[in-house]
C-alpha cells in the first residue's frame, strides 16, 4: 500500500500543533511572515499549502515537515524500505518520497524526488541549516545556489551547504528524478 500525505488532515494537524504551542492564528502568522487569513484557510482545509509555504509556517513552530507528517508512533529500527513503503511528504507537481516515517533523532534524511515538467521547489529560494547532496537519475535539473545557476543531467550530482539560498527546477520536457540526502533532516 502506498502511503501518502492526507491533505484533509493537514489543517487539523497544524491547528493542534499551534494550540499546543499556545499561539493564536494571528501570532503564528506574524512569526511565519504570512497573513492571518492564510493560517485560517490552511487550518480550515480550504487550501492545500505549497511545500515551501508549509515549511515556512512550520519553521515558526520549530517543526520540520517530516516530524509534522510522522504518525507519532516510534518506528522500530529498520534496514530495508520497499518502494511502496516510502512516505510521500509532498505530492502534486513535486513529489518527495522519504525513507522512513519518523526521523526524530535521526541525522540523515533520504528522499526520492520527482518533478513534473516546469515544476520547482517553490516560489522562494530555500535556505536552512545543514548540508544536502543528490544525484540526478533522469531529466534535467536547473539548480540555483547563491545566485549561480547550474544545469545537471542524468548521472550529475550536487553537494552544498544548505544555508546558501537555493532552488530546484525541472528544466526538461520529461519527468526529473533525483535521489537526495540532507543532514540534519529539514522536511
């Protein structure tokens, strides 16, 4: 069975997390740099936020995407994860399938990424603590790091300090497939 993020509970999860932190919607919006209406619409499941927008809101709560979507049960130590056991933490034009459900206490996050033609990592440049690296399996990756643009093809790889502003975009006509890792886990 392929496990995917259930968008219908994203709003409720966010609301419960916000309330556990003792924050109003207005205060969370202020800390995240978004409108109060955006928080209200996400919590009411009237919109499905982009990964970058959700990451921005969760960052204000001190929570990564992986922890946000973890089921809460501690996962026994595993060595092998079958293709249908990878956890979808994005969906849509960009798919991030993560190895393992709960990365709490882990130093490394592995992702199988798929971008539809023209899809990008978000409207804003990403920047976060850590390092990341990846290998292009199929397609053409337009990678921007610190204002420098790079074009990578199947077999090409990248590695950089994630504090440097960066973005990913599918620059080809077909699907872009990347296998990546970041430390510490940031989704």
